[in-house]
């Protein structure tokens, strides 16, 4: 296994380095930082739906340039999250490209990946084979020897829970029970948590009820992908009874006959900053190296959640 992991890392980095040289080049974005580096307790970046595809150079460029921008953070990142559909088809070669850039640009540090439906073929091909690839690359690049595509990590003392396409409710309940009750809990999934696929064989309301029950006394923030939802939509930030769910857009949103033309949204993702009394979520276009505004060219797009009673407030 160690030899296979080394080979995967070597070939992935080699191919990624060539592709970066040809399609991306050096990043000229300015360095950026959190609002208050001294007071910030936790800082992480979240993107979703990269859809790396071997025959789409522009999607690869957007992805690589976005990671280069993430790397420009002056304070660094405590974690970097990819919310699934990291590849278009779950092909081995696509996984090589996706993970090779992570290793080359981010050095593979503090990275957490979520399994998406496209990562297991989106209904095409051998599901088990593609799932095994996800687990294989998780081991080779991040040292996670997973039996299932779900896991828990502690980041700066805060609980990060990564869910698979289906949820083992007993496993999730155990993870919540073990979390520090005095600190916010962060959950990351590909599917929105209301989708039937997330419930497995359980009652469709069980997962939401579990989060509401736990969230009644604790701050629970769920980040999800899949919908490609625009950050500017009010329904992208939803506070339910006891927990908050935040929808991420598609990082590599493209248009045109050949699906190779960037839009204003191309490269959109989130920067998350935790302070003593609030969670601050800021919209950033990683592809262009710019903070997203509310449409007036001046007011930054941000959402602030007071930790005792989360409330959405967009604007500076």
C-alpha cells in the first residue's frame, strides 16, 4: 500500500505540474487576510463542485488558479474543504488531476474532501470501483485510512464532520455526542441534508430532527454542495430549527458551446472566520482573487451569525 500511495502521489504531482505550467502559470493575485488575525480562532475555505474533467482545460485552469488564490492567505488556512463532485466522472485520471493540484499548490495540508455523486460516476460505471478510488486517494494524499466516505477531524479544537452520500445516523449521533458542547460544530456534505438520498433507509425527517435537537443547545453549521446555488440568493443561507445550512455554488461554473467560457460567478466560494461571539462568512471569487460584493461594487458580501442565536445579515 505504501508503494502504491507513493506512486499515486508521484504521478499525480508530475502530471499536475505539467498542466499548471501549460494552462495556469504563476498567480498574480494580491495577498489577503481575515478581518482580525489576532482575534480569529478558526479560519477555513470552502468550495464545491470542481468537476475536474480531462478534456476541459478551462475548468482545470479555474480550479488550479482558485487554489493558488487560497494559498495567498496571509494567515494561512486551518482547513480547506471540497464539498464533493470533485471530478466529473470519477475516472482514475480525473482523480490524479484533482489530487495532483492539491499536492502541488496546497502541499496537501489541512485538506478535507467530501464524496459527491459524480465522484462515483453519477449513475454510470462501477460504483464500488469509484468509491474505492475515493478511499484510495484519501489514504495516499491525506493519510486517512477510511472504510467509508465519512469521518471526523478536530481542527483547532473544533469538530468537523464529513458525511458521505448516505448517512449512518448512529455514527452521526455518536460524532455529535463526542463534540465539545461549548464550541460550534461544522458539518460538510455534498447533498443538502433534506434530500432523500441522505437519509438511507431511515425516516426522511430523522436527520433534520437529530440536527434540530442537537442544535437547540449548540451552534451547528452545515455546508453543502450539489445544487450549484448562487451565493447571492437569500435561500443559499437557511436557518432551520436548531441549525444553519449553507449552499455552495459550482466553483467551475462555465458557459459557451464548448463549456469553456468563465462567467462572473466562476470561481465563487466562501471564507469562514470564527470569533468569540460570531461566525463570519465572506464570499470570495478565488479565480479572480476578489472579494464578492453585494452588487454595488463596494459593500462586501458577508453573512454574520451571532453564536448564541444565529441570524443572517448580509452587507458590510
